[in-house]
C-alpha cells in the first residue's frame, strides 16, 4: 500500500509539504538508511543525533534533502525517479521500496 510519492533527483530527495507534515512534522532532519533495495527515511528527534537537513524548498513548505554522498555511496545512479513510499510502524520509518534497486 502506498502512502505517498517521493522524488529522487540528482542526489536529492524531494518531499512534499503533505509528506513532511504527515511523517516528519516539526522535525528538521532525517536519517537515510539502506535496507537491501529499499530506502528508509527515519525521523531525527534530537538535533545532536545528526542526519540530513530537511531544507525548506518553497513557500508551500515542500522540503528537499541534499544527500549526494548517500546516493553515490549506494550506487544510486538514477537522474530522476518517482517512487511510492509507505510508513512502517515496525521500522519507525518511511520506506521507499526499490529505490536503491539499481545499486550494485
């Protein structure tokens, strides 16, 4: 089941304001993890924990996560791709199934 759509483009992750409000409300950073072929986007609740910044992209409140190092290190070469994503309560993360499928 798909909860939302995520765009990966040129080493960045694009999240709509709706996605951010629903899954990452009031947060300023996320952690990106690879689980097999899936991308897991975990909320960072404490600034000291680190992670990638959720930068405001426009007046609508859409966000972008610049993570070229993560995508490069995981051999994700897709220039621009949209993926379905769903929240996993068990993982405590937004799961983008198959987002890293093209990785070696």
